[in-house]
């Protein structure tokens, strides 16, 4: 079994395990190098728990055309609430973005949603993301949390790769939710380090309070034994990782670090190549 299991983030439905590993393994090695780690990753050390294909519509295959999505497809309630949270966070860290106001509240109407999408298009994270892709990502997060069969299938992808030799799980974005829940549902696992990158796990109401297992007294379950370490890494401008500090939600044992990812605050490879990621991974690989 692989020593390191990776779990990708949202929007990878047209990709695959081997494609992602071609990006992730060199970036992980760069992180180890930045951290001064003496050992290189060997072939077979790293596996990708790929679940992106679960979001493809029935009858479609990789490479087919995605359905066209626009502001009119954003549903009122959870989807508009998360969109507004992204908007507010982007405005808080990037002064050029108009903040949401009482007049700009999201009532589920396409016009008000469009205002949010226009504002987010000026964000350094969302600027390179087309409207249809942003709406698609929003719906993927909602579907994962609301579709029990898909949720179980995604977690199974992690379970099949985590074995007695697995010492670290590295997860990005929505993948951090998948990885967290998968480890919680795998009693007795031997993973030494969970590394979450650009994670939305700490977002109250929308993500945190919908986790499985459910938090108790506003505290999330620890995803392993007392021997498990957990390092959470975020860029201060990462809009997806609204709550950069996970300690209030999961306890003081979570080591939380901020890194500068430049104009691509949420990019997985930017996170993977940082010394902070390499340090956490190196400690698990010893």
C-alpha cells in the first residue's frame, strides 16, 4: 500500500489519478526539498484517491462537454449562503472587491447572484475561473454534503488506498472534507499525519456543522488516535479556506500555518511545494 495517500479538491471530474499524480508528486518532492528532508519519494510511495468521476452525469465519459451553468442555476439557501460567504471573505482580504451590502444580499434571484459572481471575478482566486466553473464547484460541494451515496463512494476511494503502510494523508480543498470523514470512519488506521491544504472544514453551518460524524458541543471528532498529527495549511487570501485556524473547531492539537501562495491562493501545487507541507510530510515518513 502507498505510504502517502493524496485526496484532490473540487472541479477535477475531467481528470484522473495518473494525471493528478504527475502534478502532485513533483510538488510534494519540492516541499520536502524546501524543508530540507533527506529522502526522496520512491515510485509507489504515493497514491491518489480519485473521486472526481463521481460527479460526472450518467452516460458521460471523461472529456465530454459539461452542462452550461450560469447565475440562474445557483439555488437559494445553502448555495447562495456559501457564495455570499466567499464574497464576504474575498472583500475582507482584497480591498478592490466591493463587499456585500444589505442591497446586495443573495435572495436566490439570478440578478443578486450575478452581482456576487461579478464581485468574485475580481478576486485573485476566482479571477481565472469562468462563471460556469465557479457555479459547478459550488454545486459539487453541495452535492457531496447532500448525497449520501456519493459521499460514501468518495470516502471508499480513500479507504481502499489507506493501509497499514500508509503514514500520511494529504488532502486539498473539498478533498480535506472527504479525507477527514474517511479517516473518522476507519477505526484503528495507522496514519501518522493528516495534512489539509486550503480546507473549508472550519466553515460553521455550511460545512463544519454538516460533517459526518457530526460535531458534539461545537467540537469536531479527532480523525484518528492520539498518535495522529494534523497540520492545516492555508493562504491568508484563500477564499475557500474561510476559517484558516481549525483549532476552535477541532482542538489545540491541530497545527495551523499560513503560507503565501501569491496570485493563485488556492492552487494545490502551490500548497504542496511549500516547506511547511514538506516538514509535516517528512515527519510522517521518518
